[in-house]
């Protein structure tokens, strides 16, 4: 007696075939990918968050407690449109304790330890600092706030983290997580380009000269050098920066298409476009006072690392560290 034949659709090895539309959506948004790239991006961005928060060390009481010039109920009335934990916790010792817990949360978030809890506590500290004393902050800190909120919601602890290594919480992440950080960068740059409506950006090309020469922005008084560079050098750079920001959204779209279609011909577009951004932000940091804006933005560039590239980078660093340890042991 011959056994019944199992239909192919019922065999354990059979997998449903996905149509081209489903494959496209998976590759673009909802498919899963290795979490290493997203974890590296988290570590770099939160490192800058941590340094930014630590820059207030030594003046925590004067900025955020009743030791401040604006204290008690007066602070809540002065900044009535804001919310802050420090409107309710006002004693200097208690504010310093909350600050210390927040700094510890930042370190844990950076290392990927208890990521969900530590990210929420770190975000709470930052929102409370900005709400209690918004006079300390400016547009670069709005970028910090937006990026911290987005990063807190993402499953960044699944890769390149102590949660994945010690607590067994590693795994894949949806593709849209990296896309969201890239989209946030595009929103930053494109909005900045649309905001640059004056003739110094679009007609005369003098915007960078005036920004670098302004005594409110500059680190150094080098106006004579800037004036010499303006006619051909700075003027060209001004137009290039404006167009680069204006087209950043298109660059992100082309980068997505390259990843979705599966092209691996190593287009120089990403290296050239992000390389220009690196040079621009290094120049901004050297010439102008922008607090942590440039380091934070450059850290967010790691969202453009593909998972396979992040894995190779991690393996390369591990090999180098192993060689150095071996050399020390032999020595």
C-alpha cells in the first residue's frame, strides 16, 4: 500500500513565494536586517548626548534648581509654556541627584544596557533641563531634542549593545529604523535650505563670510583672511552648501533606491555627498560657535552604514584590538 502523497504546499520545507511588491516593501521598510548598524549609530549619537549633558557639570544647581536667579514659582511662570521635572523637584541636592541618575542613564543608553529604560530616563533629564532653563539652549539643541526622541523609540539595543551580549536581547530590526534617522537628517538639511532665503545666500554668496566674521559667532578674529577668500573661495562654498542642503532629500531617496534594488556597484554618490557634509561640519565647528551641533550631526551619519558594512567594520576593529593585545603580551 503506497503512502499518501503530501501536497507541496503542505510540506514543512515549502515557503510561500513573495511577489515583487512584497519584496519591494520588505527591502524598503518592513523587512528585517542585522541590528549592528543601528546599534553603532545609537552609540555614537548618545556619546554626543552624554558629552553635551556633562558640559553642565559644575553648574547644575545654578541652572536648574532654586539656586538659580529665576527660582521657585517664578521659574514656572517665566517658562510657563514648558514642562520640566525641575519645576517640582527644586532643592539643589535633589536636582543634582536627578542629574546624576540622568548621566548614568546616558552611559547605559550609550552602552546599550537596559536600553528601553535608560533611554527614557535620559530623555526625561534632557527635556527637564531644556524646560527649566531654555535660555541656555538654541537651535542646535532642538536638533538634540528631536533626535533623542526618535532614537528613544527605536529598538536600538538589539545590536552592538550589552543587552544583546549579556542579556540575550539581540536580534534583527526593521529596515525603517535606519531610514527614519536618515529622513530626520533630510528634514534638518532641506528645512535649513528653504530657510536661507536672503540675497547673501542666493545672490551675492556672502552668507558664510558674514557668519564667520560676526563677533557673536566666531572663535577667531580672522576677518582679513575671510575677506581675501570671499570673492572666489567663500562665495563658491556658500552656493555649494546651499545646493547641497537643498538636494539632500534627493540624495536620501537615491540612497534608498540603491539599497532596495540591491545595487552593490559601490556608487561614489554616498561617499562624495556625505564626505562633503563631513568637511562642511568640520569647518563649521572650527569657525563658528554651534555647541554640539556638528558632532551630533556627524554621529547621525552612521545611519547610512549598511548592515554588512557595519559588521565588517566591527570585525576589523575587533581584529585590530586583538593584534594590539597580542603585541602587548609578547612585549
